C-alpha cells in the first residue's frame, strides 16, 4: 500500500459526506495488508463533521478482492490472523460511526464483494459483476463473507457461486439482493453520493439505530428482538431532534411522503 492507494474527500455544505476511494486501478483495487489497514484507520478516524460515507473504486473495477500476490507467504496461523484483520477492518465499516454506501461498477469479486457486503447500501451500475473466485483458487472467503453474504442472498446462492464459479451480472445481482439500486453505466458514484447526502440529513440517532441496532435485532430470537426494538424506539423518540422533526410535520413544515 502506498499513500496513493486510498483517498478521502469530503462533500456537502458542512463536509457531512466522506468519500473513500480505492485508488489502485492498475491492480484493479486489489486489497493488500496495507490497504485493509488503511480502510480500518480511515473509518476509525472519520472527521467529526461526517454523517455518511461512500466507498468507491477508481478505474474500471470496484475491487478485485484480496491481493493474491501476498497469499503465498502465509502459514496457517498467519492465515487466521490475516482473516481476523479483515474482520476487524470491515467491522469498522459495518459498525462504524456512519452509514456507508458502496458505489459499485465492474468487478466486485472475492474480498471486493466482502467489502461491499459490509456496507449498508450498495448501488451498482450496469457494468457490475459479482463473483467469489475463492472456490476456484482453492481458498475460502476470509473477510466476513461467510457471515454477511448469506444474509444478503441466502446460503444456497453463495454456495453455488463458490462451488461453480457462477458470476452474477448487474441485473441479476440486483434481483437477488446483492445491490439495492441498479443505475445506468457510469452513474453509481453520483447516485451513491445523492443517497449519502440524504442519509446525512437524518437524525443521527435514527441512523445509529439502523446501522448498529437493526442488524442485531435481525439476529435475535423474535421475543428478544421485539424488546430491543421497543427500547430503541423509546430512545430514538425521546431525542429532542425527533420531537422537533415530528412537530415540523404536524405544523406542515416538513415534506410529505411522495407517491413513488
Ligand atoms: C491482481 C488482482 C488480485 C488483478 N490480486 N493482483 N480475486 C480474484 O481472484 C480476482 C482476480 N482478478 C481478475 O479476475 C481480473 O483481474 C479482473 C476481472 C478483476 C479484472 O480483469 P482485467 O482484465 O481488467 O485486469 P487484469 O489484466 O486481470 O489485471 C490487471 C493487473 O491487476 C494484473 O497485474 P499486472 O502486473 O499483470 O498488470 C493482475 O495481476 C492484477 N490483479 N486482480 C493481485 N486480486 C479476505 S479473503 C478474500 C479472498 C479473495 O478475495 S480471493 C479472490 C481474489
């Protein structure tokens, strides 16, 4: 990793959106140890103004996954630590301070799909394709994909992708749940930024509830989930900002929900 391999830029009137861009296009944004640690560090130390983030990849591909040139040199114990390093980094993405939108295009493969899966929203353009070539490389996912990807598309589909090398194109990827948005070629970043600016205008406690509490509720047995929901609802609605926002609607000062 060199300093040139990742970039942070701030967008919005109050620098409320962080854009984190993988800038290693010559290697298709393949992630080596330095780069995964840099992702962790950036999410750990986001500027205080930031309320939402976008992850993007420079060049024709979002991310080609693990930098395979580093793979040969690891023994079993080092392999465990390496995987745990990815887990720690992507934990900072999923359970960091702000919601994260991935802007996908071209290859979203292997560790690239694991990175995208740690984000809260995925926007894909028409050039996007998804694969888990680990199966054919004689290895296994190691960046949290075994946990996160089945939650998006189901265990059966992930098993198929790894056993058969199946590649999903952009349309099918959106259909099965790998991305929530499918947009024309070249517009994924613009759409992701638009969504991030919108997300940044939400009450921070609502965003926190959605990124930190909702996934945990989803993993709880229903009885416990209902109780966690009730507690989160009470905390969110008691925040002064929530009261202001509800009053604004009742007084006709806030936007109505528009028909889609
Ligand atoms: C790489 C990597 C990489 C490209 N590690 N160097 N991921 C994979 O198995 C995917 C491997 N990559 C590909 O299948 C293709 O490169 C792409 C479909 C992503 C792009 O194809 P293309 O034709 O645009 O590029 P290219 O000519 O294949 O690659 C350009 C350069 O990037 C070339 O190096 P060069 O020195 O010859 O120019 C490639 O070697 C290099 N490159 N991808 C290292 N991945 C936490 S565990 C996660 C486990 C995994 O992620 S395994 C899956 C790894």
